[in-house]
C-alpha cells in the first residue's frame, strides 16, 4: 500500500465535511439534526473515527443526502485510472472541493436487476439496496 494513500475513514470524513460546508451548516447544527454528538461528528469529519453504518446514515440523513452519495464521492476521489489520476486522487483527498473527473459507481438501482456496463480494467461491483439487504435470504431446499 502506498504510504500516502488516504484511509477510507479520511475520504468519508472529507466528503461529509465538504457537503456540510456547502450547505452552510455548523458542526453544532449537524450534530443536533443527526442526533450524533458534536465531538463524534467532528472526529468522523477529520477521519479520526470510523462511523458505524447507523452514525453514517444519521449524518447523511441530516444532510439530506444518501449514504450512496457519499460512497460515490469517495469512489470518485479514490479510484485512480493511471499515474496522473493517482496524483489527482491524492490532491482531491487533501482538497475535496477540487474539481475531479472519475469513475462513477452507480448504487442507485435499489434492488432492480440491471446490467451494468463494464469498463475494461475495472472490476464490476454490484450492491444491494438497503431494502434488499433487510429481506431474509430464502433457501431453495
């Protein structure tokens, strides 16, 4: 692993901070709206704490965005395609407000069966919607 590669919690935190700032919200207001302590929101934004799925859902819900929106932003900042993109990804992680082109991972299918186009050289990832993830798996036996 590259020593300068950012951790997932740092990328998530940077994306959350950028969204909060774009909306003109203070840490105190976001904490109140999400039900998460101001100190914990701050630690998550600074990449010091890994947010649980519940905390992440509370924060993104208070921001009026989905967890998938944050995932897409993190993916765009973290998936370099070549040497130039690797440098750009590190700069974007350090300055999340910077403009960036990248690969978009569409996680909005929400349970529909869709064929996703495959980009040569990149793995295809399919996810479940939150409602599909809660449904019990049934055995054919």
